[in-house]
C-alpha cells in the first residue's frame, strides 16, 4: 500500500468504533484494525478484502461476510442483482466506498454494476464515506453513483481543488485529508 493510501486508511480507521458493523467496497483503501480485541462484522464484495488475513502491523481485522454475485476477475469483486439484494438484508454503521472518479455531481463509476452495488451499500449505512485519492478528482465517468449530499465524509490524500471543494461544502460533505 502506498503512503497516500495508508494515510486515507488511517483517517478512515479512526472513524470506526469497536463493535460497529462495516460495509467495505471493492477497490476502497483497506481499513486498518479499529483497535482492541473487537472484530467488528464487515460485509464486502471484494475477494481481496474477504481473504486478507490480519497481520501484527494492524491492517484489516474484521469478521467478513462475503456477498454473493457474479464474480468479476478483473476487479476481484462481485456485482449484479444478487449482490444488491443480499446487501438489502443488512444494516451497517459505516459504509466505505471507492469510486473511479469524483466530480461536483458526485462520485462516478466506469462500471454500472459496481455503481449499483455502491448505491446499495450507501442505502444500508448510517455513516457514508468515500475513500478516494487525488488522482480521481474532477474525473467524470459513465455513471454518477450518488449526489455529494448523500456522502457524510470524503477521505482523501491531498487538498481538494477549489471548485470541487465548494461543491462538497455546499453539499454538507466533510473533507478529511
């Protein structure tokens, strides 16, 4: 994991309280252990997330529930109606999603199936967070995942460009970097 993604993960991990249920998207920077001996439940569609073993340095330490669906080997995750329907059975304290890009309209995604799963995760979570690195700022893609106002926080590795920063402020989305 590069330094930028480690910083994003550290900021995200600080938001997780022991015992909270998490939804972790594919491609999202890995959340580090929330601390203590608690192993909060996590729901993920990402095979690398589900199969990652905790290490002494403290990356992810959660009990993972893996979503069903159509496996996309290029992305290492599942998508499709089975994934979306499965997520509707759960509630999470926090959903951490990633995106292919971020514009003033909201996070954007290249893959429509992935966008649908991200929407399902956001719908079922009390706290909605976008983890994204600066290279994806002002990068439109095929589909808008949600409006900025649907995100409580944006966690990133660099200052947000001025126009995007104004849009985030107007949407009420807190920025952490």
